[in-house]
């Protein structure tokens, strides 16, 4: 007996006739739009990300206001994720803890319990902490009851939520923001709230105010963590364009043999700095450090003590800490926020303040319209009551003679010339309201309503009248920031010079991370390497012969740190090649491979490189990677134990990757390894004059194409 399987006919409605590529692209785009507009990028108007906005709205709805009893953080965050924001509770609590952190410029949440005090702190579990809105936080939600902002259904349609909060102060500029989404990244520094409120009032009065005036009002960032902005470079560009780079330094002082760190740059965690110092000590780069102690506590705040060894200067240790650790770093500001259509774009500081003022104008307009409707309805009812008071006895007689409510309503309308709404209101009143004393109250109320009606009508129709109201409210809101905790914390030292830039003997300026050639000490491409995503080609070379080229494709514009590769073990050098340049890989055994990057396919951030130069089997390794400008006169200086040699770049042929290279440094007297290799675009000189190949004659090796001279 043969078994048969009945296969039902396929329902054509269940078949999706779409290619896999189209299907993937559609849903990938959907996710990208979601991550940009509903997750990582804040709004330019209320300055909040969706998760933050929903958290504050839930706390407002739960009446967790200043002066009220706080609520368990776990209960608050669970309510948010259940009602408004369908994400993990851990991410929501992380956002809440950040808004309650001590290093936040303006604490939006009043947290009780072990919330972060310095950057890098981990808060206590949400079951141990409590929270409520702070006074500034309550100012972000105060006008929700006035229908001041649009409301939309939540994700499940069971509740409504505001599209923006009626913020009374610009959160984004005061507290800053950091977020990375699909193809977009935002990095907004915090500012002093007093300065921002003054700038808001000034721009409200003079929208076309000059950039010079704006820079005077907002001279620079002001983070809750303190720190110092070193130099004036990049600040004006940031204030006027919304994009700029400036150097930020932690507070590092010297007390005897101790170097004490009391403030960190924004975004730098204490444990990150300490791990970096330990790594430098273990590698020998900071051999003068005897000990490091973390004396941070809740009373005194951050305090990292680095002790210098005997015979070493604490000032020198301080300079090394600033040059080799994140205690001095570049802050690459990028003001990206969502516009009215929830589309991300770059904003300037002026435009962000303008967006906030636009929000305030819409809030005043919407709440005035809402109140105007209420006043109009009440005036209508009061007008009907006053008509009834003209002859109360007649009104009572009409009501008593009527058999039904409908008959009484009709009788009142005919007798007193009022409409059905007014008649229903009279029928619903208690008889004690129909007294002579109540007439006086009605007349006073009617006059008050008439005055309010005229005022609201003016606000709805006249933008200039709304600006007057906005200015008065800005003055009242600014009183929230009168406390000493809102004094400027970040020092703006325009006369200082970054420690990472120092003058050498020839007066040349050399950075700790050279803009084109040297390896960043954290294995990343930083903004100090140049604009990787707009000009040049990123490169990295490993000791095992691998090479990597990258255009930075797919990475957000102006991100501060771009990883060289997932694994930087054995990384020799990295940097950014100017257009038209070549790269030379030099091995310990005296061979060089000159590569044209145009012939090598670039990799993304996840790539660990491809085969560059083929090494010899006997302990060979790449010891140098030299970017070449390909200009006439450019030379390479190679030094072995007993000799040195200058080779003109023009004599080195261009080869494809993966080859063994060509020999360029013939060893003498049994040598087999190079000690160092360097390059110069203008050739090398002795006694102040260029040393040309035909004039070097201490020792010559035929067939080498250049001369070799004994070292020393």
C-alpha cells in the first residue's frame, strides 16, 4: 500500500512576489528610519530623545513632581516600557540614571539612592533607587494640562502621548546629547543654562543678531563635569555652524611628587583613564610613575593620585598624562537633531535656539486657543444666567409649569431668548444659585471673562503679543538656574596651548597624533587625522605584513573616534593619505614594497587588513610604514647597526600588494637587520646641505642605485 500526501493548494494571497534583495532593503530602511527618528536622535524643539520624553511624561502622569513622594525606579521604568516605550527596562533605567547623574549640567530627575556622581559610575539596581521630577524637570511638563502640544496614540493605541514636551528651557543645548543611528551621529556639548537663557531672550528680541554678539553670549561649552577648553580654535566655528573641533582638558594639578586628577573631559570615564595609565606604565612609556591611587569618594568627588618616582619630575608626569591619555582630547561637536518632520539634519546653535523659541510660540498659541475656547463657552453660560436673573420668578414659573425637561427647556428659550445650551445649564443649577447676591458675582465674572477673552484673542492673532509673553516666561524660568550649582564649571582658557602640540628644536609643530602619518595611541582614527570621510584615504599597517585602506564609508560624518580595525595587535602605524600619495612598507631584512592605494580595494571598519608585503621566514617583520608624497627629491633614510643609506623614492618601483618587495639597503660586514627607517619629502641633509646620491662616497655598493655610508 502506497501512502499519499495531500498537499493543499497554495493560497495566492499568502505568496509574497518580491525578490529577497527588495525585501531586505525595504525592512532595513524601515529599521534605519526607526533608529534615527524614534530612538537615537533628539528633537531640535524640546531637545529630548523619544525614550527620555516618554519617561518624563510617565513621571508627570504619575504625579512624581517636586515635593511629592518619589517612587521606586523599577516601578517608573516598568510603567514607561509597558505603556509608552516598548523596549528593555535596563535601557530605560540607564536613560533615567543619566538624567539624575550628578555630572549632568541640569538634573532633570531628582534621584534618591546611588546614582552616578562621576562619569563611568554604575547606578545601583533600580529596585534600590527612587526618583521624581526635579524643578527644572517639572518645567518641561508643566503645560501638558493646558493642551499645549499635540497628542498622538501610543504604540498599542491604549493611551496617548505628546509628540514633544512643552519645554520651558532648551534641554538639548543645556545638557547636550550623544547618539549614533543609521548613517547619522549627534554630539552636542552642554552649555551653561544662564548663558543659554540669556541668548534665547536676545534672539527673541533680535532674530538677526550678529554672530559676534552670539559668541559673546555663549562663549563656549559648560559641562557638569567641569574640565577646561584649551585654546579658542574651533569654538567660533562650532557656535556659528554647529560643527567644530576643540581641545578639552581635564583638571590635572601637581602637589609635590603627586599629580592629582580632579576633573575629566566629557565622555571620559575614570576607569578608562586609570586603565590607560596602567598600560603606559607596564609598557615603559611612563617609566617615571611609582604608584597610582583612586581616592574618589562621594564627599570629595573624583581624585586620582599619580605619584612620581624619585628623580622624576611630577610636572613631566603631568605633561605625559595630558599627551598620552584621554585627559586631553578633541571634542568633535556635531549638532544633529530632528526637524518638524522627524528628519535629521545639522543645526547651528542659533538655529537650535530658534527651534526652541518656535516651540514656545506654538505652546503659547495652542494653550491660548484652548483657553479661549473655555472662556468663550463660560462667557456664553454666564450670559444666559444673567438673562435669567432679569426675572427669576418667571424662570421658576416656567420650570414649575412644565411637565418634562424638554418642555422646560423650550419654555426658557422662548421666554428669555437663550439657546438650548444655556437653558440646560440653568436647569442643572441649584436654586440657591438664583439669588440676588449671585448677580454681583456673575457681573464680576463676566467682566473678568471679557478681559481675558480680549487678551487671548490678541495672543492668538498677534505674534508680537506672544513674544512679549514668551520673554516674561523666559525670565521666570531663568530663576530656576540662580543657585550656585549653575555657576560656570568649565574653564575657557583661550590663551593656553594643547599639551599635545609642542615645539621641537627646529621650531616645527608636532602633535602626539600627527595629522597624516602617526598612529593614534588608542588604535583609532581621530578627527586630528584630518577629515577622513571627506578627503584622503585611511591606512593601517601591521608588523606581519598586512595593510588596510579605508574610505570610512558607512560611518557617520564627523564622529570623533573611528576604529582602525577590530584587532590592532601588532599595528605599526596608521594615518590618512592625501590624494595621489603612495605607501611604502619596509621590512627588517632591508626590503621595501611601494604600493599605489588606488590599486587596492578599500575595506570597511570591520576589516583587519589584507596581505601587503611578503616577509622572509627568519623572524622578518614590517618595521616602518612610510607615506610618500611622490614629489621630486623625496628620499628614504635607512639605518642599520654599522651603516646608513639614503634612497631616492623615484628609484623604488611601484608594485602590487602581496609581493616580497625589492632590496634597497645592502647590508655590510654580516649585518642582516635594519634599526630604523624614515622619510623626507625634501631629502636628507648633513651640515645644512642636501646630500645627493652622487655626492655620497664613503662606501659604495654597486647595483644598489644609491650610496651606503658607515653609521656614526
